[in-house]
C-alpha cells in the first residue's frame, strides 16, 4: 500500500482520463464495432474497466486514520460514476442502460480494490516502474 498520507495529483490524472474516456464513449452517437461474440461480454468489460477505476481511485486517495474509509471512498466514487454512466447511456439511442451493468461495475470495483489492498505482490507490481519490472526488480 502507498504510505503517502497526502493527496497526489500525479495519481489523480489517470482517474480523470478514464472518467473522460468513459463519458465520451457512453455518449458517442455513432455505432461501435460489435464486440467479440462472447455471452455477456459487456458485463465482463464493465467488470474490468470499473475495476481499473476502483484501483486508480484507491491509489489516489490519501491514507486515512480509519482503514475502511479509504476503500469505501474509492468504492463510493466508482459506484456513483457507474450510476452517472448508465444515465448517460440511457440518453444515447445507440446504447442501453442496464442495472446489471451497474452491478458488474460494483463487483469489478470491489474486487479490484480488495485485491489491491490485500495482495502484496499485485500491489508491488502495479507500483513498480516498467523498466524495473523488466529487470526483475519490484518496488519495496
């Protein structure tokens, strides 16, 4: 886990970039190419994209005095954005709004935050620089 107890703008920009890309794709009026012919592929995509958002949010929130506050804040942000994303999609004739998408968002965010919090090797890999990973060195 990050030992920073202060807010880091450097860790915030990926969250902002992901939110902007998702808002743009949800409101994009042109048809997208059809995804792979995998049952429930859209739910799988929601799970992983919102899992990424959960991890990014968790990373940019400073460590708080109560251990549960940080992950709850990250999860609350992702869940709120999931509702906004479904609302945006409901106004797009080429997209559909689905409560199961939001459930996939919530599941992905919760899972990713929990894995990041409790699996030390995973966290160390994500926090290491690419060049260090190639050389076999992980951040302490």
